[in-house]
C-alpha cells in the first residue's frame, strides 16, 4: 500500500519518477531502522503504562503515522533531486488534506526530522531508475540501432510494475534459482543480495521492455547488457522470464541461453 501511495503522490504532484524510487528506498530503510528501535529500546522506569504492550499495538500506532512518514520521504527525495521541483510545506499540507489527513506545518517538520534522524542523515541511497537510465544511455551509445527513447518510456512502466509485484517476482525468482518450491531459511538469507542488486534489476527491466516493444532485438540487447555489466545472460533471462510471467499471466517461455 505504501508503494502505491508513493506512486500516487509522484503522479498527482507531477514529480520526476526518480524522486519516487528514491523515496521508496528512504522509506524502506527508515521503517526497518524505526521498527528495530521500537522493539529494542529499553522501557523507561515508570513509563510502562504509556508504551505499547505488544506487537499489535506497536504496528497500529505505526500504521496511523505511515502516510505522513511516506510523504516526508517523498518530500526529502524531492529536495535532493536536480530535475524535480521541491515540495514546499504549503503544497504538502494541501495535498495531505486532500487525502484526508489534516496536519500542521509543524507536524510536517517534526516528521521530516524524525526520518532524517532515523536514517542518520544518510540520504544518498541506490536508485534503480538511475541504473536503468545509465544503462540505457550506454546501450544506445554501443548499439545505435536500439531505439532507447522508446525503451525508456516502457522501462518506467516495467519498473513500477516490478516494484508493485516485487515480493511475488523475487519469490518466484528464488524458487527458479534454487529449483525448490520451499527454499530454506539459509537460501532466503543468501538471496537477499539478489533482491538488493540494482544492477540486476536495471538490466532485467530493460530486457523485459525490449521483449515487449522490439522482440527482434531481444537477443542483441541481452547480449550487450551482459557484456556491459558482467551479469550472465542466464541471470538476465531468468529475471525477464519471471517478470513477464507476472505481466502476461501466462507461462510462455523466454529462451535462456
């Protein structure tokens, strides 16, 4: 739901898509750290009655704050973008009000500061859209016959779909990689590096976009992407196959070579 909300904000406020993916990375990193802090912080003496007594209460309190935290991440990402307008507090208050959340500018500032502190002011995180755009630029330079402008537009749609279906796609990719319907905890732990690999995600998105738009260039593009990144053709094709399977809801095979 949070990812859909971020994409909605980006669309409604007409922000650069790069801002959206940056915001997603900030949000996910903040939430992991915030939850760790909530569950590991010692209980101050005499304050037990004021603190959540169980996981359900913690999650319920956090759920109510999530829309504001999400918006703070988008607002921070907009301030770091060179190609997008910054969301000022007037715009933020107006947008949140239109979504049914009435907050003050002071509350906005406090939320933004909470996110900054939670991330320890480390806002320079990998952005998958940046990887896609750089790879497309190099691809167009190396292979002038590839219509990268057309691919760029399609890549936006594919990347957004991949993010919205990320859990299902990576679970299927894990099962395909391990050849196991119920991967072990150790296998899942090792697979985390794959889910965090923006380069693999970037080449996979471009491969899927190519398959959809210009199938005749599929082999050429996959070969060039493999050459550019060092990622095997098999890995690129496996990622593309799984993603296409969810897009089309069919089992039409993509040849892996």
